[in-house]
C-alpha cells in the first residue's frame, strides 16, 4: 500500500511538472508588447505606476465623466456598443484595458485588488480628472469599482454595476489554480479557446467584431498569467467587505443584471441587497452575462436614464 501511494504521488508530481512545462513552452510562441508593437495599436497610452495602460478618452473635455471598467477576461472593446451612445449624449467617456488585457502592459506582479484600484487611481490622476465621476463596472469590473469607491469615496459620484461579480462564494474547485503547474496548465486550456459570449451565441455583427478584438489578446505574453494571478488573489469572489463598506457610504448604486446570467448568477442580487440596501436593481429579463453588448440598446437606455438623474 505504501509503495502504491508513493507511486501515485510520483505520477502526480511528474504530471504537474509536465503541465507547467507545457504552459511555459506555449508562452514562448507569443509576442512581447513593446514600444514598436504598441505603435500599431489604436487608442492612447499612459505610463502609470505599474506599466503602460491603453485607454481612450472621448467626448467633451468638460462633460460629466463616465469611466467604463471591463471584467476579468474581456478588454475595453466590450463597451464598443456603448461609448458613442454616451458621447453623443454629452458625456466624457474614459475606458481602459486592465493590466494584462487588451493593449496594456502585462507586468509580472500580483494581480490583486490593490493593483486594480491603483491603476484606476493613477489613470484619473494622469488625465487630471479631479471631480467625482460615475464608474460603470462590468462583471469583475463592478467589484473593482466597488473597491475603488470604498477607498476613494470622494472621487465617486455614482456606481453603475453591470452583471456584477464579487458577490458569489469561491467555487469548491478554485483552489486547484493555486497549485504550481496545474494552475498554469488550467489557465492555458481555459483561456486558449475563449468564448466571449459566455456560452451565448454571437449572432450580431458587432458581437463578432468584439470576438475578433477579444482574440487579439492571446497573441501577446502575459494574458493567461494575469487571469491566473487575478483568480489566485481572490479578486473575483467574496468581495463582501468592500460591497458592505460602500453600502454604508451613501453613494448611489445601480445594478443592471440579466435574470438568466449563469456567470454572475442573478441570485447574487439578494447578497447585493443585503450589503447595499439602497441599491436600485434593474433586471433585464431572460438575458445572460454578456448584456453590455448583446443587449446594448437596453443597457444604453438604462445608462442614460441613470446618468440624467
């Protein structure tokens, strides 16, 4: 029996080492983002504390500022169907790629709550945005803007959460990503052939264009590592302390949420109401997680209604 256990342990060790080596080998075929590569990217760039961030800043310079914050795996192009709508209504719209995503740098650092709060703080400072802004967070971006508001409440006018993450408990199998080698292998497999529709069909032409932009991230080193580090640092689940802190601050909070969402289940709205009793919940019937672009007309109408108040 002892020999059997030793044999099984050795097989597991060899398998995990092999998985890690497979991940590292796959990374060698990817490109680095440097100044020469960046010159071919659209949009603007800002040197922040942890590296270069890709962003755009559109609309009237002195318009009310709306900042769009994307989620775990999607770049800022997830908001492609929303930006012009807001700009045409007179708002100054800022959107950016998180570190590790889109056209931003992929620094080899901890992708934790502090990093996501710091990148937003840095960007607002670089753009000299000093008055309170409306933060629109999609999926993990919702949890990130909640954490930013908890730390810098004087900089936040309103919070609009779209399909918010951070309210669900950690999945039972999540600890697997903490295992060296195995976590890297899982990240490479899970984000090697992504489905930006979160299981929903990409039927519209705009959704297909977004999918193309989404896939570009995988050409460059560091994307899978940034996702893995984010999961390992607990950014996506159980952000209850920050939600509760915001609930005590009195900042207006709105939540747009598809009732058929299986990525951030609509049942999490009960936890949201528990932590932020004054939240205004705006359900979108029979819609899934990708409402920011799959239900863009509905989302845009709701955004303008909230922003006009």
